[in-house]
């Protein structure tokens, strides 16, 4: 038994120790020791002129240092807030932070931390806020984090953490925010103990490798506002039970997983829901009508699932907030319902890659805020309504539309063009390719300001290309009119077309000479004039187009010698077949065509910025297949042209479609010959 004097001295001695540890000098020294745990021999690349933690020195009170907050009475450090501080090192197991016994808040956001999270951080018993996000931390999440009983905020996102989520995190009963997203290495199932955290408002586990089912204990989260599980491998869970209890949920994202069940049949109880994302799964069943009875709903993403049947919105009179509707790549069918127009605030609609039939509903003219409409790859038919020309992005390709409704004459003449010119400001894209459109090219196109993409290919359009298109060429980047019945001259409209990267008018009935204004298309990469009736000499002046990579002149009426003018510095593919060119090709003609001759000097040039680029912004592989349909057909005697191909990388080629040519490359000679019926060229080409 301790006598009174001994008890007094013990208490006195203990108080001295505590006061010493909490003294300003001790707190300052602990911070300086923490600073010295990191190598500051390299400057911060984000602010090279500023030394990290330069204010941390003995010449000033530590409570005034950058990122440090102290208790106003005791000068104890209670918060350390360091973001974008170039620590460039690892947290030590015995870090001096452990000496800051009253630390409540620790933020080391984007501090270039490496190594593992030390388990000793679990000894910071007063910590309520921990943010180690946006670093390069690896290893596992230490189970000792579960000892931080006061913790209400935990963010370990955007690191390289791996392993399983420790079940001990279920001990953090005060936690309101749990963010483990974008680590890419977290695996396994979510421990059911996470369901104990009934104070949670935000759960973010996206972009990891978590799998299995969502624990039924998630139904305990009646205060949860945000649930983000996208980009994992979840495959199941009792979603009807879980979602029916998440009555505070405003944002749900479980997209890009492996769910295969049906969506809950009744989601009307989610009366705070604003965003519903379940894209890129394998959900089955019918359209979730109940979802659209939620008044607060703003965005719905159901794309890339296996949902089927007609669209039925039900009683949606109270739902006026919906701005985004993405139903692409499902198995929906039937007509697009007229009552889609009840959602007056819709800005984005994507119904592409389904089996919708019938016409575009006339009621959609009420959608005055609509900026993006994608109905491509369906079975729609009839007339394309004129009110659609007022929006930014219109994609109607691969349907059976037969005609384009004309705009009122007042709009076309310019006396009233608010419908198409002033509705919105921004780049405009029209894709109506692969339909059954008849008639001439509509003149209203010329009124569409900021048009950057126009595709009317694979239709039955006739007449001439309107010269008023010059009004749009200053902004246009892509024009695709191939495979129609267009006739007349290619108009001289390209004087201001400095942004035009791709022009395809192949497989029409165009004739005459090429317009000289094409010389101003300084960004041109792809030019396809194949399969027309152009009658002109070889356009050697194209050689000054420094970005031109692909040039198709085949199957026209070009004539005369192929000029020996050197140029075409970026050319990868050229087709001169089925014309009336004559003469010889000089030995050094292609010596400057380094893009075609640099075997092994570049790594897959074509895959990085060549044909793949064109394919991506054209959206059709057949563009090149059609244009190369004469290559490598050795058995067809009628062909007078063959392709001499030079490889650039695995699976990528470039070629010259010419006749009677010998290639000498790296001391090997290759002969490519034909019947020479359609051109009269000869000579030897040395590729160096």
C-alpha cells in the first residue's frame, strides 16, 4: 500500500513528465524531428524555388509554421495539415508524429510519400481525421488503424495499396467518410464488419479489384449519401434489401462490375437519389420504371447491360430534374415513347445500340435544353425532324432514316436562324452516316456555326456539294460524304479550312479538276478522292501539306506524269491505281518519304498517330478496308495494280498502290508487278 507522501510524489512526478511532453519546446522539437525524417536535398518539381517546410525553423513559434495548428492555451499541436508538400520519402515506424499526443487532424495529401503506412499510426489515439491520399504508398492497410476509436474521416485513396480491407476498420464506429478508392491493388471481399459503421455518409471503393458480393450489412447505412463501388469485380449481393434501406442515398455508382441480377423492382423509396450509375454490368430484366418516379433524379446511366423490352416511364409528373439519360448498348426495343418529353431539363440522351423502331417522336421538340442526342445503331426510320438541328451533337447513323426535314425558309435564308445558330455555344457534330437519306445536301448546314464534324456517308444523297459550306470550313475538322450520288465539281471552299484533318468524298460522281484551295488545308492528314470522275494532272502541290498521311486518288481520270517534285514528308499510304498516269517514276522519287521508309526506326508510328487516329475519329474500320481492297490479291489476273507494303509495326502497314516497281530496301530487292493496263508507269525505286 502506497503511503500518502509516496502518492503525492508519484502524482507530482507524473505531472512533470506530462507537462514536459506537452511543453512548447517538446512539441517544436517533435515537428523538427519529423521534418528531418525526409530528404530535402531535392527541390519540389511543382515549386522549384520554394524549399519544403522552409518556415519550420527555431526562429519562430512552431504554432505559426505552415500547416500547424495548436491549442490556443497549451500550444499543443492538434492539427498538421500538409498538402502538396514535397516530402519525397516514407513515414518511419517510429515517426516523431507519435510524440504529438494530442494530434486530432493529420493530412499529408499529395506529399509524394512512398513506402508503407506504419502500423504505429494506430497509436495516435486522439486522431479524428486522417488523410494520406494521393501519394505512392504501398503495402497493406495496417489493421491497427482500427484502434483509432475517435476517427471520423479516413482517406487512403489514390495510392498503391494492396491486400484485403482489414475487418478491424469495422471498429471505427464514429467514421462518416471511408475512402479507399483508386488503389488498384485492394482485393478480396468487403468484410461484413464494415456494416457496423452506421454513421457513414460516404463510401468510396472505386477502381480496385474487390470481388464477391456486397455484404447485406450495407443495409445498415441509413445515413449514407454516396456509395461508389465502380471499377471492381463485384458480382452480387441483395441489392433490393440494401437499396431499400439506403433512404439518404443521393449518389450511387456500381458501374463497371460483374453484376448479373435484376435491378430492384421498386426504387421509389430512394427519395433523395440524384445520380444512378449501373453501366457496364450484366443486369437483366426490364426497364426500371420506378426509378423515374423519384423527383430529385438528375442522371441515369444504364448503358452496357442486358436490359430488354420497351421503355415505360410511368407516372413521372413529379420528376422534372432529369438531365442525363444513358440507355446505350442494351436490348431495348419498340418505339421511343412520346412521354420522354416530360423530362423537360434533359440535356443528354444516348439510346444507341439498341433495337428501337419507328420515327423520332415529335414531342421531343419540347426538349429545349437538349445538347446531345445519340440514336445510332437502331432500327429507326422516317424523317429526321428539323428541330434536332439546334443541338450540339447529333448521332443518327446506322438506322433507316429516309429524309431530312427542311427548315423553314426564314431560317435557311438567314432572317431568323436562332433555331440553329444561337441555341447553344460550342462545337457541333452531325453524324447521319449509313442511313437511306435521299435528296440533296441541306443548305441549313451552312448556317450551323462551329461545325467540327460532318458525316453523311453511305446514303443516297444527290446533287452538288453546296458552295455555302465555305461558311463552316473554318471550324470543320472532319467531312465524310463518301458513297453517295453527289455530282458536279468539288467546290473551291477550302481557303479557311486550316483545321480540316480529314476529307472523304470517295465513291461519288464528282468530276472536273481539284480545287486549288485545298492547298490551305495545312492540318490535313487523310484525303480520299477515290472512285469519282476527277480529271486532272497529278496534284504534286499536295506535297506541301506536311501532315498528309493517307492520299487516295484511285479510280478516277487523272492523267499525265507523276511529278518528280519532292514532298509528302508524312505520307504513309498512297493509291494512284486505275487512272491514266504515264511516264516513269524517278529512282529518287520517294527518297523524302521517310515515314514510309523508316523500317525499324520508329516504333509503330501508325498505331500511335496514324491510321488508328483516323479510324478513331471516323468510327469505321471499313474506311481503310474499302480503300485497300486491291492489295495482296495475287490470284486475280484482271488486276493491273498491286501494293508494295512496308511494315511499321506489328499488324500495321503502309503501301504504294503502283505498278511495275522494284523495291530495294536493306539490300533486298522485291518485285511488284501487274498487267499495266490502267496506268503506264515504270522505273526503279530505292528505299533507303
